[in-house]
């Protein structure tokens, strides 16, 4: 029998998007298939915390007697509580890391365990605690394999992503920016199970976790982070280019990185999920400045989001931003410093990652993978989407058998 994969989950559960709660229920219902070594709360955005993980473990504990009738390998709830840790609340600063957290220290401790297997770090939210762990213990880079649900999470984690990609380009890293969307996206194929109908057909009335599932998206299956688990459940996880429930990926040799003069903007087409760094020259300030010297406001329809810029010293200012989707994105800069205030522009974001080459792109090693770029594998607008949508029925019907256990 094959060894169970060692996994550590970094999640922003309890933040703004309740799909992590759905994914945590899925994980706990398959907990006999993994050696779960850590459950880290890493909310780069929103108010997530470790207590939300513990709440889900409480539900699991109530359903455990029924689950154990089918497998003796389900972990004890108290063990799962013992490996649940609090990571960083909020974003990393411009340099990409800050101070060690309980979560980042647990990543280091878990990665350094003596084992013939790597530690799979499955990232459902931001990269802050992973970046912190790598900064504090660079020796772990060859002991971990990362599967990251990027996309919107990449937008919130621009600074920590930038730190990792520049300093650890030889990591074993699957950066999934779009493939995962196809697991829960609306699909007109009548042969594919509908996410909106699954709850009533397979979950309703089954167990404490089933009752709780209705609290998230009214029971509609989203589980945008579960492809990290699917990847290890079916297929050869050591070959990201092969067939897998969690998608199929291709090696990329560069991470797109575009430097923009904030006063001039750019008319260049930029691939979605590219790292963009706006730079300004301004007055020389005291090095001890801790407040935010300027903000960028992004405007999409009526939605306005604010992004904090940084003072780098010697009159240099900068802000890193990663657009999550193809669009025409309007932005403007706001500051009490006249040299930084009032500039605005539009970014033309295109729908193919990593897009055209730029002189400033960051070179990557031989073990960095991302969504397949073949146009035939797009699922609508989702790059690589068909490499996961083809498995949706298999995944959901397999899970349905486990819901039956909670009848």
C-alpha cells in the first residue's frame, strides 16, 4: 500500500470567501487518506482565524463515529486541534515577510521532520506564512512541494509572492491561477453534475457537516481550494504535466514582472496574474516612516479597492499589484505627497498567462508549473480549465459515497 501523502494546509478560512469552509469539510471527510501535519490560518485578507478551523473540527468530531465504521485511519479530533496554528493576519509588507508566526514556525518544524516523503504545502489563501517560513529557514526549500490556488489569492499576496519567486525560483511549485475555477464554474454540459444541484441530491440530511455545508453559498458546491486535495487523490502527484483530478499543468520558465513608472502608466498589454510594480520618485523622508505614504485605488465597475504603497528610502516609492482576471482596469493614486497624488490610468489585462516576455521577467527553475496554455484546454475563459472539468463527475460521485456514510 502506498504511503499516505504528508500534507499541511494554509487557509484563509473565515475570511471573506466561505469556500474554504466547504473545502475543510471535504478534507475532513477524506482525512483517512492523508497524514495531516498542519492546519494553518493564514488570512491575508478578511477576518479569518484558527477558531474557524477548530469549529470545523468540532463538526467532524460529531460525525466521526459514522466515518470510523468505514475506515480506522481517520485522525483523532484532538490531534487535529494540536496541529491547528495561527498565522499572519493581513498582508506582508513590501519586502514580502515580517515576523515569525505560530503558523510559519509550524511550517518550518513540519518541513524539517525526518521523512522519506516531501511535505505537501497546500495553500488555499495567501503566501504570507509560506514566505515567512522560507525566509526564516531557507533549508526547507528542498523538503516541500507547494500547490497554490493563486488567482485572487495572488492579488492579495503580491508582496509575499514576489519575495518567493525572486528568492526561491527553484522551489517545486504548482501555481494555479485559473484551472481550479472550472471545478465549480457554470457549465452547460448536461452530462456534468451541476454544483447548484449537488447539495439537495447528495448532502442534504447527512451528518453535522452536511447540515453546516448549507451555510456556505446556500449549499452550492464551490470548494475552490479542494483541487489541492484532488491532485493528491488521483494521478501521479510527482508529475504535474500528467493527468490528475486536480488538473494538469505545464512548466514555466519565467514569472511575468512589469515595472511601470507611476507618473506615466503603460499602454502595454499585461497578462492576468502578472506582478506589476509601480514606481515613483518623490521627496526624501525620514527612514522611520511607518504610515502609508500613498494608495492605489482600483476601480472595477462600482467596486473600489485600496492598495497600500511603500516608501523604500532615498526618495523612492513603490507598490506591487497583481490583477486577478482579464479586464480593462482603471486605477488612480492618492497621496498627501503632491509628487505621488492624482496620477491615473488603465491597465489592459489579457487572458493568457504568462503572456509575452518582458526584459524584467523573473527567471524560474525547472520545477515551477502553471496552467496549461493550449487554447483547446480553455474552459470558456478559464485557461487550463478542461484539465479539471473532465474529472468533475468522478470527484463528486466519489464524494457522494462518503456522504452516504453519514446517512
